[in-house]
C-alpha cells in the first residue's frame, strides 16, 4: 500500500537530512519570496517569457527536456519553488557526501546553499531556474554516487552528462564536492595515500566518461537537427578544444576567485569581511587538525592535501581551462559555494580535548554562519529590489517608444522593426553588490539586439506589452541598412527623428552601432 511505502521511505530518511531540507525551504523563501511572488523580468525574460528552450546550439541539449515539465512559460512562483526544492535536495546530497551527523551542521548547509548569491542570479533567469536547479541537484547526486561506500561510477557518469547537458557550469559542483570529500578523508580520517589515489583515479575516469557521453549526445543531436554551436561564451571553440591557453586560464581562475569572495572595489563591506574571517579561521583549524591527527607523518598525504587544496581553486574555475576567454559571471559560480562547506563542517569535525575550546569553535562557526546566511538573504532582497526598479523604469521607456511609433507616419502599416544600438545605461548585465549579481542592472533592461542568439529585447517587449506583432530584421539585412546615409543622419533616442519608417520598416535608433 502507498502509506506503507511512504512510512518506509520516511523511516529511512535521517533526521539531519530532514533538518537540512526544511532549513533550505525556509531560508529559500526568506531569500527569494520577493522574486517568486512578483514579475521581475530581466532582458532575457522579456524575450523568453514563453520559449521551448531549444538551446542545442549552446550545448544544452537536455535543458528543453527538464524545463518542459513546468511548462515553457516564465512562471515566477512555480519555477521559483521548483528551484528552491531542488537546491534543498542537493543540499541533502551534500550532507550525505560529508556524512553530517549533527542537525545544526545540516541546517547551516541547507541555509547557506539555498541563499548563495548564484541562486539569486539563477532566479533572475527564472524561465530556466527550474532546469538549472535540477542540474545542480544532478551534479551533487553524481558526487554522492561516486563517494558512497559502494560507488556507482557508471550512473554517476550518466548524471554528469545530463547535468552538463542542462548547463555546463555545474560540472564544477561535482568536481568541488569530490575534492572536498577527499581532503576530508585525509585530514579527519587519515586515509592512506594509496586509497585516496585509487579513488581519485576512478572518479576522474567517471568524470571523463560523463563528459565523453555528453559530447557524443551533443554531436548526435546537432546532426539530427542540422544545427551548429554558436560563438557564445566560446561554446564552439570549447567543443573543439581550440581556445586552450593555460597561463591565461590561470589568470581567469585567480581573478574569478578573488572577485567572488574578496572584491574590495566598492570598499570594505560585510560580505568581504565575513569571507576573510572564514578563510583565516578555516585554514587555522585545518592546519591544527593536520597536526593533531598526525597527518604530517605521512609526506605523501601532506602533499596530497596541498595538491587538492590548490585543485579546489582550479576546480571551481574549471571551465576556464577549456576556454580562457570565458566570461565567468555569477550565474556560473555555484561550485564556489563548496568553499563555505569547509567552514560549516567544523561545527562537528575534530573535537578539541579541552571542552572550552570546542565550545568556542562551535559558537564561532554557528554565529558566523548565521551572519553569512543573513547577509546573503539581504543581498538577494536588495538584488530583487534593484530588478524591480530597473523593470519599472524600462517599462516607462517602452511605453514612450510605443507612443512615438504610433505618431510616426507610415508606422501602423509596418510589420518589421530594426533597432540600432542601445539605450545609455543598458549594457551592464550585473549589479555590483559584492559579489556581482548576474541578471540585474541598475540601468535599463531594454538592451541592444543580439544577433548571435537571435533575439531583440525591444521587439519582444513591444509585442508582449503593447499588443504588437513585429518581427525584427535579420543581421545581414541590418548591416546593409545601417550604412545608408539617411539612417546615419538619424539622431539617437529621445531625439525627434530617432524613429522613422524606411522601406516599410520601422527604424529605431537608440544608440550608435556599426556605422563606418
């Protein structure tokens, strides 16, 4: 009977896993309720309000499959709840990977994961938030399958392929969790070098198998649909491994790590101060446990810990080694959340001989973690507030543009629209709250046309919000049209002649673009 099966399932779920899951749900609502109960679009949301997510040309062949279950609409509440739930499930997997025993540790892991700034960025791309959260869950589940007592490497490889087929950046989550588990085994369990080496080789082979499977499926799908990879974020060069530059990649990895946690460009702030304290405290205690557990007696284990520690920074930015020209924005940084786990597990790792010292350590971890969670909740809510302001002032501009179009002679009979340039203060795709939150801007969300991925934000917004049915002019036609003298003579928005009709097309000049 169903109730008996449900009782068995419930009995098999450890209390700390339940704490982790419901902590993630609760904190997830505190952090993201603003977003999931409001329509706060960004530029992509205006284009992909309804879209089948056919991202094969971006290498994301599994994305349309997982997104289809919650429809292809950008549904703030449904997609947002799905995203929170799957981040919570991934947090439970992390607790299992680390063999978390205490409810407090489980609570902190669930809360930190679901409020991590990357999740806020994911929520801003709400039309794929459900898919990306599933990718995160699959990547964590793959790491769990490879680190359990009886590993399931083949199944883990399949999950890696599926996760990468949704969004490539989540491969770093699997890498980081595995590296963390290996370091944890050496430092706290003094696992022999030979055992660590065997596990590492097997996990590496499983990862290679997963990526090979991803590549094979991608090639088949591209062939079936007669598609080609786009030149977006170096996707096409990455597939051919033609963008490899080791030194440049190391620079990207270093800069991304520093900017993610220690960006002082906007001055000293709570986020950076907390991260500096966490780094120093964690390094201090790990060095202490290396001494206490006498790991130093085995030079190979010391070498391995150091090597794995360096690999952590490289693993978090692993995609940079495939393509040094990649723009590592916040949406791709979920693997960096693993760095906090080293600090959080100190709550129950390595009991001090002196009870007073142990109490100080636990209270320090707990109070600092609560401060991190609270700060991340604040960052999320400030981000959504900025998103709301950007949307509202962009909507005002949109209505003004629509009104000007209606006043332009001949515009009512046009079916095509050509947008030249972009509004001032509309180019930024992130807002610097330390860290940068991708998907939000302090400016306008009506951005320049992007022919690379075939989208016109202004055209889509006019169609949806002003009940129009325009099509935007293709890239090749646009290149020829904007070279005409009559087009060059147009002034940019909001000048009187920034909108005109040419060849039965509405020309809107928001800025300069491609003129010679």
